């Protein structure tokens, strides 16, 4: 009667508890060491990712290289010998905080290039490169000591652009292919650099011998100047022969640009600092049109502005009317152009300042 009875199943429960506790301890002992390392790494990641600013409170170079995206842009692949090759550095803040960069007054120290030929050989820069051109002739800002001060703050998503002419730094050979990448130095006093993504490729056209001038191309006596009709004749002859340097010299580009609606509005609304870039793009457009090739032309008349007495004005303009045939996507189109010319600064010469056009007829070739 005095025996103590255990409840049914209580012994089994205690045994089961001791069994599972033993299994749990042994399961921890048999966890692979690789899994433990992964667990420690996941715990330490937030600590490693913490941003540690420098003495000025700015992001460190590691943060800049991680979140600042550097790319090089070229407006085309094929260039003519002697033509400017503008390379646009695009520096974008892909991070979540503001980054400050400090380009050097000498752009060659902050915006560097690695240029290779088609075979992969590095091309050395010229021993005496031309001076880096400043955008639109801008002058550097200087402190009281005289040192150039240039601090650029990039907010998240913002992009800073810097244009450098590659032909100012390298002697590029006609007929050769090149590829270029950039190395941006965020601070001029630091040796750390950020490499651009990928390579930009370009090729220089082969040097073409200028065609010999025909007898009818030699118009007027240079010592006596050129008439408006002669100016337009040489202007269109240069387009026929694709002699673009001679083509552009007969134009007053800041006034001629108003003839093209595509660029006139941009130029009119641009600031004085932006206008040189628009003129440069306009010149590129005029000399690289893939269609509407000029085939032939004929000057039909020349009209001079007259004064009230019906005499030709000494300071008046001139209008030259031209009929020109062009090939456009398999169609031949005849245009009538009216060129307006004004007297140039050099006595006896004229500049083209405007053109209007109308279609006279068109048909399939």
C-alpha cells in the first residue's frame, strides 16, 4: 500500500526529453565549419559596409569607386584627318549620398586616357600636347592665394560632364583604328582613380588627296576679292568635292544657323557659354549629311540691295539664286536656293549669312 506509483507514460517522456537534448547538442557539434563561416560573414557584413568618412567628412575613395559611374561618349566612330575628336567624360553618382570631387586645374591630371591601336598596343601621348581647351573659354575660379578652386557636388542621380579633345593629346594617324578608356581621379592630390566602363572606339578616315582645281574653279582675282556670285560658286563647289574646310570658310555660322529650324531655336535660347558647342554641332551636321548629295548646280541670278535712288548700296546685302539637283534616297530633287550674303570684314569679300529653299521638281532616278 505504501508504494509510490508513477503516472503512465511519465518515464517515457523524460527519456524522450533527454534523447532530444542529446541530439540537439550533437547536431551543433556536427555543423560544418563552412556554414559557421557563412554565418559569421553575414553578421559582419553591416559592419564592413559602414561608410567611414575622411577627415573632411567626405566619402572615402572606396565609396567613390563603388558608387561613382564613369563613362566615355563619342559623337561618332569615323572621323576625318585633322577633325576635332571630342571625348565626353560622364561622371554619374549612382549612390545614395552626396559626393564631392575636386578636379585639378590641369584637366590632364584628373581626366586621363588609355589609348590603344587595333593590335592592342598602347599609344603614348605627345611629348608636348596642346593646351587643354576650356569649355567656351571659361576661366578658373581662384582663391586668395591664387590656387584654382573647383569643387563639384554630385547629388544622387546627377551627372557631371567634361569634354576633352583627344587630338590635343595624341597624334592620331589617318586610316588607323583606336579604342580608348578613361581613368578619372576624384581628387587631384590622390593617386586613386576610377576606371570608365568599357571602351570607346573610333577610326580615322584615310587621307584623301584633294582634287586638282579645274580651270572653271579658279574664279576671281584674290587680290581684288570675290563677288557674291563667285563666293556662292566656290561654296557649292567645295560641297561637291567634300572639301569641308573650304566649304565652311564662306559661312558666317552664328548667322547662318538661323536658316535651320533644328538648331535656330537651340542657339537663340542658349547662353553665351553654350553657343560655341551648338555652333560646333551645327558645323558637324553640315559636313556629315548622309543624304541629299549635291550632284550639280547652276547660278541663275544675282541681286544687290539698292538705296532709295536705285543705286547699289555700298553697305547693302546681295542675294544669289541657285538651282541645284540633289539625290535623296533614290529620288532626284531640284531645289531653288536663295543665298543672302553680307560684306566680310576683309575688304572685297562676302560671307553667306542665310539661305532659303523651295522644291522645284522631283522624280525617281
